[in-house]
């Protein structure tokens, strides 16, 4: 009988196709940064994944904006449908008046609001317009994968290990 290492979770990793499916459609993520005293903090925000980067937005007065300008290291965690992925990278805060901001908001607001997919939808049109406020920033975050994990595979793996009598001593 072959001994199986039930603590080796390499087979639970998400492949490139699963990762693309998980992040590609946008949705919600937990966006993380650090406070001035070094503690990590995160909030749930909507995101768009495009050009190999995550794009989020908030009012410029949110505490994450000056924090990211001082310490751009950040992380994004996505958890949906039994799949999870954690990314790290540096964030860039884009603000009104910055070079290229008008072009950026020109595709980002329609993408985030869903207007891109439903251009005749009055709500989405209104939401895209609502996002275009004078003190709103767009945060661009590198997408460097830390770990992608399939919790559905893990649950099955655990059930099989328990049925085989393997576990903690």
C-alpha cells in the first residue's frame, strides 16, 4: 500500500484556467493594505480584472488612499464557488488630474458598473455616471499570485483521508 501524505496540498492548487475563470469576470474581493503601525486591514470591494491587474475604486478620503500612497504593498483575496486565490502586489492610486485618468475612467467605470455588458440598461448607465465623482480615485494593483486553492477538492481529499483512517496522531 502506498503511503499518502495527507498534509501535502499541492494537488489542491488552481490551474491557470481555474484562476482565469475565478478572477476574470470581476466581482468582489477583499482588498488589503497596512496601517501606519504595521497592521494589515482589509475591506470588501468590487473589482475589475483587466490587463493582468486588479482595478478598484473608492473616495479619495478613505484611509486606504494615503496609506497606499505611503506603502503601496497590498493584497487581494478572492473567494467564490469553492475556489480561492490570494494575490500580492504594489498598488498605484490614480486620481483626477493625473495623466491618463480620463482614459482610465473611460473604460473602468463602464466595466465596473456593468454598462459595458448592458449599454442600454438605465441603472448601469446611472451607476457609471454616479461613479464619476470629483473625489473618486481608481486603484491599480499588480496581480502576483501567492496561492490559488480549490476548497471543493480539499473537502473531498479530507473525507477520503478520514475514511482511510489517516489524521492527527
